[in-house]
C-alpha cells in the first residue's frame, strides 16, 4: 500500500461502514468518553452485521502467507481489543492475530473491537495502511464490520464472518 494513495477520493462503499468517533468532555468529572455515530444510514444489503447476540467474530485468512489460518476473536471491548500485527507478543498470540512473516504489516497494525454490540476494525496508525473491500481507510477511524467483509493489511487478506 502506498500511504495517501486515493486519499482525496473515498468510495461511497466505505461510507456505509465508516464511523466517526467524537470525544466529549464531561463537565462534572472532567473525564473523556467516546461515542460512535454512523456516517450514513444503515446498509439495506443482505450482509449480516454484528449484533449483541454475537459473542465473537471469526477471521479467516484468505490471502497471503497465512492463507487457511482461522482465528476466533472473543470478548472484544474498546479497552481489550483484538490486535493484529507482526508482533508475537502475548496480546497478539492469545487474543489477537500475529502475522510475523508479513513484512508489510506493522508491529501493531490494527485493532478489532466491540462497541455498543457492534464490531469495528481500526487501523492504529500503521506505516502501510489498511484496506477494507479494496479501499484504503483512514487511520485511527473505526469502520463497522459486516459479514463477508475483507480487511487487508500488507499481503494478508482477512475475511470477516460472524458465528451463526
């Protein structure tokens, strides 16, 4: 991926899955809280979106050196997300996805998380960026996941599925 490629022309496809995160400061406690709002109306496609009934997401690697690998990411929260990257650290091996031989992937490339019963992928400021459905995404911006969505990092292509 080339950083900034196509940055000025974002596809409408991503607008369905893209979310913006706004930060509000509480005047009484001075603490920060995150809230998520959708950019566009909900998708009317046949794709199954994650819901509160889904306890995990399935990530199947369908491209790159790790093709055929399958991961089930469970109990994801904003604080305890499932990280993906080249790192072989404990949080990647046990609660995330480690792809150490994909040299185009950053040590900590992205994060899968659950907010309000919906699942999201966020590129955590990686060097080479991430793509969803072939479109480069903005770093540090959560994108809502739907069943059958492809997330690409480096040479690794991940197919998202929700258990039925």
